[in-house]
């Protein structure tokens, strides 16, 4: 085992996939500078910088996937996917079904998400609940470097479209961009175990749709994903001091969602708390709460 930072683990998994399979390539705005190690190793044909036109290069990613390639298409902020939703909603998510299950679309859309650093309502959304409404898409939200790499590898080799979301608070390059070094009066709530952690020497795909129990408990189930997993663990530790035993679950994927794993935990504890950074209504909270026939609450 070795240690890596969150963003480094993602890039390492992409590097491994690109080395193993010549059909894997990256494209997006400024990727030749953002992914300079990949660019140096694989060149401009497989690390393709694009104009600032999400609708254009995401549409190209759909057709490339249908032609047998495995593109990793980077959208800098998930907020910007709105200008390319036709490619996501009406092409990537539906072409497999419209073709009578003959055309796979192995497209991996990578984007940053999340707030907490003061960049405004068009740059700090999560949107995984909204995107999970679309049949045919898988939505991935890792919470630590080991899962970040394993889930990225699984997303690349998945035969259907995946939206892979990384919270900005985990990535050192995002923290640099947000000005943490030049703003000594600003403090961010950064979970150290999310930013850096142990990873395997060789990446193996982490199965989509399988949650992880991070802390066993008997009185309350806390379910979350991304950065709020670490806040949930901190809350569970505080509750333990009050004699309350909380179980903490990391969903890892919004869809497919591990209904069985949720149900098993709630049947044991009898209570469910959903901690979600996304919009409160019509999203993750409702899907998690419908597994619990007794007591539930969402934050």
C-alpha cells in the first residue's frame, strides 16, 4: 500500500486505464495543462484539449463512445453541464435502449462539485440528485482516495454512461485555485482522510452500487456521500460521547443506489439520518428514506 492525495489517485487510475487500453482517452478544456503527467506520457491525441464548448465536446464524447472508444470527458464544474444536457439526457442515457441494446455508450463524464468556499450559486452545486433522475446514467461520488481511484477505474470500464463527481474540497489543485494560500483569513472545513489516504499498488475496479459501512452502530443510521461522509463520522464520534451508537454509511454511488445495504442497516438501528449537500427536495433524501418504514430525517 502507498499514500496518495485524492486528485492524484484519480489521475493514477486514469493513467493505468490508458496504459492498459488504447481506446481510453481524455478530452476537455485545458486538460493538456490540468493533466500534464498524462499529456507527457500519452500525447495530444489521447489527452485532447478542447474549445470552451461543453455541448460540443460532450456531444463528441457520446459519438466516440458509441464508436468503441472509452472517453473520459472533463467538465470543469458540474454546474456547466446544463449547456450540454441534450447530449446527456437525450443521447448518452438513451441510445443503448433506443438501439435495442445494441449500442453501448461507455462514456465517463468527470466534473467537480460542491460548495463551501464562496464561489456563488452557479459554481457550487452538487446536482447528483437531479442527474440521478435520468434513467441510464450512473452517478459516482467518492469520499476518499482509495475509492476515488477504484471508482474511476470502474467508471471508465463501465459500458454505460457514468457521471463521476469529485468534491472540490478534496482536491489540492482546487484549493490552490480557490486561493487558500493567499487568503489567510479564510478557513475551509477540510477532512484530512478525504484529502490523502492509503491506496493499493495496482488499481482494481470498485463495484458501482455497493455502499460501505464506515462505522458500526445500533441506535441510528447516518447515510451520506462525498465530503459529508467525514462530517457524519465526526458527528457519530460526538454522539458516542452521549451514549448514542451511530452507524455511518458511505453510499459511494447515488445510482445505482444500494437499497439492500440501506435497508439492512435501518432494520438494525430503527432510525435513519440522511446528510446531503444537494437540494433537499426530490433527491437523495427521498430515495434513502423510502427504505425505512419507521423513523427518518434528512438534513
